[in-house]
C-alpha cells in the first residue's frame, strides 16, 4: 500500500476481545465497542462491564462503552486510571456520573427469567435482553483522521461528486484519504486540473490489501453493490460506513448526495449519528481431502489458517448454493447444529442475513426482515416440493450444507455474488453469524430508513386506496348524489396528476 506510514501513524491500542468478557447469550456477539479505532457506541449493546469471567478487571483502552450499571462502572468495573489518555479518562468519569440517574441501554426490556414459583432459566443465560434500536448512537473518541472513499465503477456520473468530496476532505478537513489504485489511472480524473493537485496527497490501496485498523471512516458513492464491495474489503473489524445513493436501487444507501454533502458528512464526523449494525455471515468451506487429527470444531471456532479450511469469508447479503451449469437437480443435505434437518432438491439454497432478505431471497419468495433482527434466513430456490417454504433460524447456530450421497453432480457456491467455487462430495459449507457486523450510518434512524427503502425502492404495498361507502344517511337526494360524484371525480383527477 502506498504511503502506508501516513495511515499507520494514527493507529491506537488494539480493540479488546469481546469473547473474554461476560456476554449475555451463548451465541457470537458483534464487536460493537470499537469500529475503526476511534468510533464507539454511545451505549453498550453487549453486557460488558470490563470484568472478565474469572472476576479480574480489564482495560478497554480508549474504546470504552457505557456499561449497564453506572454504579458498578464507577466503583469496581475497571480502573479508569489505567487508560493512558488522562483527558479522555476524566471525560469518561464525567459522562458516567451524568448517567447515574438516566442510564440508557441499547435494549428496551429484559425478559423475566423466573417462571412461576420454582422455574428459572439456567445460570449464565439470565442476561437476555430485547434490542431497542432507537438508542444505538455512536461517538468518536477522537476526531477521525483517515477516510476510505469507494466509488461506483464504470459510471461517469459519479466522477464530479467523487472529485468534490476528495477536494473538501483533503484541503478543508486535512484528512488522510485512501482511494483505490485504479482511481489514479482513470483517464477522466487524470486530465482534471483540480484532481491533479491532489494526486500526491492521496494514499492508495488494492483489493487484497489488509485495511484492518487503518481506516477511521468509510464513505461510499454508489449503490448496494458498492456497499457489498466495501464489506468484502474488511474480513474482520469494519469502520463506520456512510453510504450515498448514486446507484440503480440504493436500498442499503440512505444518504442523497447534493450540494449540502459537506453538512451531512460534518454531522457524522461530529458524532451522535444513528447506527444500524448489519449482521454478516461467517462462511467456511471445509475440504474433504484432509484428515484432521481431531474433530472439526463449531464454525465459530474455525480459523483461516486451519488445515481443513478451503475458504473463509464474511458476507453481508447471502451465500448461494446452486446446481451451476448442471442440468440435474441440486441435491443437498441441510444440517443445523449437527442435526440433519432436511434435503434440498431443486435449483439450490439461499442462506442470507436479515440485510440480504430484501435481495435474492425476497425474489425467491422469502419474507423481508429488518436488519436489526438477529437471525439467519434459509430460502430454497425453485424447490421440487410444494411444501418447502423459507424458514428463519436463530443467529449463532451452525448451518452445514453438503452434497447428498445420491447427488448426480457437484454444486456451486458464491459469496455475495462473488468468488464462485465448486464443492464436491465430502466438502461441507459451514455458516454462522459473524461477530463483525457492518456499522451502517443512518440518514434518519433504523426504522424510518428501512421503511423508506421499502416504499421508495421496492414499492412495498403500493396500491389505490379503497373508496368509502356512501350510505343512505349521507345522501338526501339525487342532486346531492351528483354533487358527491362530481367531487370524487375531481379528487381522483388531482391524485392522478400528483
């Protein structure tokens, strides 16, 4: 990567490991306390109070989230003095003191885990909570200094907004700006005088470069495909993403690029922006031609470097297993948590996130699920069975897909529409919810953005309104009936013109 020292000099202490703390459930919990080193959640989505399972205390570095109990936070959760930045520590103490009376969690209510006079939930599972998306806000521990800008390819209409954004961020905001290497070779940009004076100030990257913890902030100029591409660049921790809709559909890109883009970006950089954590899937293809010395662990514990790992990816929309070029049915075996559930005979199977439920899955007949709902959606593609309907399973379960021993051919698997590969007899595709979501910044909030997308992009539930009945009590004569009819015609005409 060019100019790497301009990027790495802004790095801070590494993020803490969520799996070393007490978590509310047994599934993988998203790393929500640190996005790109400098952005943290206003309130903690996981029950982390800085205490390890063994009761010892732990430093959280600069990225410290608000615990569920301010009293415990102040007195015995962890030592604020251990944080190197004293001004930040003092600010942290003041914020905690101000939350004594009003401590807002990211969750709405906690279910009662006692059932009747004698029943209760087993120990370790009593911190169940129900999400409250209205409280998901983000603050910066420090002003962001590095930004990654990704634009839509092969679209000249994005060139001018892309150039204007670069000029403002470099010259007015004095930020380290990363762009793709292909941008420097673009013929139109190379001939632009304004861009020429910025060339030496830009840092570049290639698709296979590791950008983990080197970017504070991401800005997308494009459509849903551009956001999927950004997700593929980060196979672990993802910085916050501000996505401008300059594509065809724009269901995942809530911001509109206009002359006022500087105000929109400045608001986000000042903090307190609403955030939507888009769950991703951890997908591992296990090879059949290896003989592991021990049993293959749960997919959440499989690492890239494991000998039996053939492919290891995080996807934002979906994983698709299909019959590829074969004319035979795709014959698959589906397992959930090690138990064989059913066989899939048809054109294939879609395993999608809630975000991906409005993509290929909805075209195949699945329901649309809000991205904040922790789940995995399984949708058959043209199943050879009238009763095989899409199903939703809890986030965190292990889903395993294999070729049936009776399959007449192989199958193809793709990850967010990319990296298509063939799986053979004995190979297994293992999937679970990743603990590295994509933190997508909302234009308004989680609820309004999603329903606006359903209405504007998918025309959800658009139809002519049913006319009210005209009862005898509202009509006294033929003259009044003619007047009502004329009035209704005028209203219909106005509605049609609007």
